[in-house]
C-alpha cells in the first residue's frame, strides 16, 4: 500500500507540474518573442544527419511590421474561419471526414491556432497522444493569447522553406524584400507552400504552384480585411 500511495503522489505531482508549467509557458509567451521552436532543432539535426550544415534562418518581428497581405493570404489559404472559430473548425473537420469516408483523399483540417500550438510547444507527428497535447495547447493559446497574438506567432514560427522560418526570413531570402513590402501575389505564393515547404519553393515556383497562388489571390479579393499587420493607407 505504501508503494501504491507513493506512486500515486508522484503521478499527482507530475500532473500538477505539467499544468502549472504549461500554463506558465503560454502566459510568458504571450509577451515574449518565440525565437526557436522544437521543429527548428529537429530540422537542424536532420540536416546534420544528411551531411549538411545546420541552417536556421529566422528573425522575429512584430505583426505591425508585416504587410496586411500576409495574414490575409494565410487566412484565405489555410483557415478561412480563423477569426470566427475558437481554435477548432468543426465544420472543416466534418467535411474532411466525409470526404475520406467517400473515398476521397485524406486531408488535414488543422486551424492556424492548432498549427501554432504544434509549432511552438510540440513535435511533428500524428499520434493520438500528440494530437491530445495539441488540442490542450490550442485551447490555452486561444484563451490567453487571442487571435492577433496567435497570428503573430504563427507567421514568425511557421516553416517556409529549407531552414527558413517566419515572414521576415522568407521575404528577405526568397523575395529580396522587407516583410512590409510583400504584395498579394508574394504573400499568396508563400501561403500555398506552407502545407509542404520543403518541396514547394516560393523562390522557384512550379507552374502548378503559380496556379494555386492565383487561386489564393482571388480568394483574398473576397475577404474584405484581416485586422492584423500594417494598416492600409
């Protein structure tokens, strides 16, 4: 009985420690820049394993230093109901499940909030355990950060190429521009690479990538505005 009680106390301590540390981390990162993420280090290890030098091109900037085209493009491309949902787009999840049941290609239905939670706090993967943690952190950042901060962290931390992370790095390396100079076409091209940034290159886009970019530009024209980024003059 003594051993069982001791094990129970350790489990209870671990649970309390997890909740306190995770909530504290989310609160702290509401204000502090996210300079590095787990994925950055994982990719660096993969590069070393491939015999290459590790590469992490990343520089944090505030969302007020980004063109309004960038959040507009990722909303149009990745998460059309970003401003309306509470972290999970159940309508899109239902559609994805329905498509899969009818023999369609399986596709993800992760929101920008879910992707941000995964990028900042977790590791890549599809296990139910990781998905559970992702849901937990998604709820936390929706409650504590709010939409603008989630978008800011997302656009700073998302992988946008081989060793390239965030809007400022991709604007400089692939477009030779400052992030506030990105046009609708630039932003849309970046957005369509996000599902697979290691294979889709915004610097040297294929014809298919350019066609997808044009479709996203059309979608952007239907969205009146996204209240983040540099105010339009």
